[in-house]
C-alpha cells in the first residue's frame, strides 16, 4: 500500500471508525495507528493472518464507500 493510500485510510478511519464493526475497527487501528503487522495482530487476537487481512480489506472498502 502506498503512502497516499495509507494516509487516506487513516483520515477516513478518524471520521468513520464508529461505523465499522468492533473487530474491523480494532484491526484497522492496530495496523495503521499501532503499526502492527498482520501476523502480530493475528497473534494478539488469536486469529489467522488471513482473517486479519480480510477484515482490514473489508473495513477499508466500507470506509471508502462512506466517503
């Protein structure tokens, strides 16, 4: 993901994070603000890296749709 895309997602997250599911919000915040990798998030929440990736991608799509 490019820097511009990361910045866009961070801004959208600030505005619309309350409209996401709790899990999506947690994963997005951990990844973009906490700078954790997908594997680190997966270990923290005891889920697979793929589950984290899917939730983050879905959350980003939802944020962009709100915009």
